[in-house]
């Protein structure tokens, strides 16, 4: 193992001292994004990994809130029938229009399903268990992979960024998200099986690029639940960096119980514990994505 992934290491080089981040590149704080002159049309980013529990929903909620905090207009789409994104932002998706209704009737105005959250600048289109029927209902539709793209096209002018929180599967819903997206963000949990299945995910993205959405880009691989105190976590991150190089975002999300606590409270971490390192990490992720051009 190289010294580069041993947490945040200091490498003394003569008089200059270079602080290395956990991915082994020099640490950067990333500048506060400049205010936007105008808004929209949104860049659409799908958060995908068919492995469960890697931090897709946590990242969608907290990145969305962080970007809203920087004055971006953000729409988060709950694209998982479990409705964890909706619940994590204290939205009760019962008896309200959901993303499922929009998929079933693409003539409907998607604004009907938008819910404002208590975070200024952050809106959500919720989901509930109805969405689990979508794959069956949509399978016989014409152009079944482009249904979400057609829904989002109508609402994209209202936002600067749309984040789509995918379910842990590579089924038709995820293919819809990848077809609608300009970019894809892959959260990877820093644990032993992190890379298992990632080849299949990359293959799926490549197929979508080839057949449905030639412009889709990999916006980044985000290491989550990183614990710099364990050799294991550091080794996994090193392997992820070996596999993805500079596509691994410099911002790494540490493991902390603050996330489950924040979810229970229905608040993003940036509101629940704004001073906590975890809130600061998502703010930094937002700045990094702006610096990389993934978000306006
Ligand atoms: N950095 C973290 N540190 C500790 N716990 C975390 C962290 N990120 C997420 N969690 C917790 O891990 C669990 C799974 O996270 P999350 O729901 O974001 O994953 P997911 O990829 O969306 O899961 P699913 O595939 O089921 O949709 C949640 O209980 C969440 O609170
Ligand atoms: Mg989830």
C-alpha cells in the first residue's frame, strides 16, 4: 500500500508541505461557487449503484441540500419504490402525485408532483411503493427506456440540477434514469465487496451510451462510509483509485452515525448538524462538482 491513501497524510518536500487527501492527490478545499446570474436548464445526474445501502439516497439528499445552499435550484427525484429519499426529507408520499403517475401519463405536467421542502431551493418529486409496478406497466410501452427523459425535459428549465436517486437494481427504471441523465455519479461504500458488481454497472452505462444516450458522462465515483482509522477502509479506497483514477472524487464521505440520525429527523445533515464534518463533506462535494463542471 502506498502512503498516499493513509488518510490525510503530510508529505514534507523541502520547504513546501503538501497535504494529501485520502485519494492520494493534493488536498483541495474547492472555492465557493459563484452566484448564478440566471437559472436552468438543469443538468441531470443519476446516482446509481445496483448494490444496496452504499449511500445513494444519503448522497442525493445531502448533495441536493448543499447545492441548494449555494443558491442552485435543485430538484431531487425519488426513483426508488422504497421512498427513502421522500422519507429522509419528511415527505409523506401518500395521496399525492408521485413520479409513478408522471411515468404512466407523460402528458401530465410534472410540476403537479413537485413538493417544496423546508430547505430553500430544494424540491422533490416523491415516490412510493406504487413505483414497484412501473417496470411491469412500462415494459410494453413504445420507447420504454426514454419515459423519464420525456418527463424531465418538461421541468428541466425550472432547475439548475436534477438528481435522480436510483433503486438498487439495473432494471428498466435505472435504465430510464441513465437515459435521462447527462451524468452519472456512483457512490461506493468503502468495504470489502465495494467493487463487486461495478463492472456490470459500467457495462450497463456503456450500453446506454451506445444505444440510447450517447452524451452520458461519468461525473465521478464517490467513496462513502470511509473510516480512515481502519486499514481495511484505506485499502479499499486505494483499490477504487486504482480502478477509476481521477474519476474518483477527491471528496470522500466518512462513516458516522449522524447520517442515520439525520434521516430519522427528516433533515439533510447540512441542516441537522451543519458544523459536523459530514455536513462539511457534502458541502465540499457540492463545490467539487461545480469545480468539475458537473453542476452549474
Ligand atoms: N457516511 C455514512 N456513514 C454512516 N452511515 C451512513 C453513511 N451514509 C449512509 N449511511 C447509512 O447507511 C444506510 C444506507 O444508506 P442509503 O440509504 O443512503 O444507501 P442507498 O444506497 O440509497 O441504499 P438502497 O440501495 O437501499 O437504496 C442508511 O441507514 C444510512 O443512514
Ligand atoms: Mg436508496
